[in-house]
């Protein structure tokens, strides 16, 4: 997200992402990072969000099932 905002030429959003990177690393070290958070600057870094079923399967080491696979054109 930092690179995206940097490439878009949005310094305030890129700075916000840099802060999230630092605080996220600290939060991970103490187990305080919420699951499923997408990391966008328009979402609180403390908000828990649902994890997509396909992503959860990948995290758990399972292959995505055919009915949850998404195709992108």
C-alpha cells in the first residue's frame, strides 16, 4: 500500500502507510494486530475484518477449492 500511494503521488497517504508499517511491526511483536485488516488508510488499523475464505485456505496451507476460486480478466 505504501508503494501504491507513493506511485499515485499522494504523500500524505504514503506517510500514513509508513506509520502503519512501523506500528504494525510493533503490534505484530506484541500480538495486537487485528486479523483481516486490509491496511488501507481509510480503515482504522485497529479494526478487525473478516478474512476471505480463499485467503484463509491459503493461510491454513490448503489449496483453494474450486467453488471459492476467483477469476480475474
